[in-house]
C-alpha cells in the first residue's frame, strides 16, 4: 500500500513545464473531421508551430534535449527546426488550438522527464525451485501419455 500522506521533496517532483501561447504560432486550414456543412466553410484545423530555440521558457539544455530527442527519432513533427503539431479533433478552432497546445506541452514534458533506469535484480530461489518442480511434473505427465507397448 502506498503512503498517501508522505510529503514529496521538490527534487523528485519537478514543477510541470508549460509552454505559453505567446511562444507559438497557429495556422488554420479546413478540417476533414466532424462538423457537417460547417467543414466546408470554416477553417477549424489548427497547425501549431513552436521553435524551441527562440523559447524563453526553456533553458539551453532543455532546448538541446528536445531537439536531439526529436531529430534522433526522425520525428515527423520536427520540420525545419520547428515542432509542428496538428489538431482537428474538435469542431471549433478554439478547442483545436487548446488541444494542440496541450499536445505540445505533453510532448515537451515527456521528453524532458528523466527516464528512470531499471535496476536488474535476481529472481528469488523459490521461483526457480517452483519452475523446476512444475517442469518435472509436466515431463512426468507427458511420459505417462506415451505408448509403451512394443509392436514387434
């Protein structure tokens, strides 16, 4: 059971990073999603453009980490040094702008969250003993199924 009342230290829980709307630019286009006849008239699809190098929210190490992570993975969201995120899930342009900004913030947080390396451990001896016992029982069961009569 986890201890819910235990205070967390500031080092283990970093403050959530959020890119302000003032550091991104939006471009709109007609969406192919839901909306009926409105789809043909209103530009609800949103393309969010964010250049990490010009951001005042990120420090230089964070900028390099983001760029390296996206370029190493050949991520299609990295276009000419900018992160481009598209949103067309909603019927309104405002909702798609909010969704695109949230996608950007989730992406940046995921990249900047340090990965915890797994510490390799040995399984307990009881697990190995149980595996060997089960293996022996399975072997004996299959041995009993074999035809033991000679056909000479």
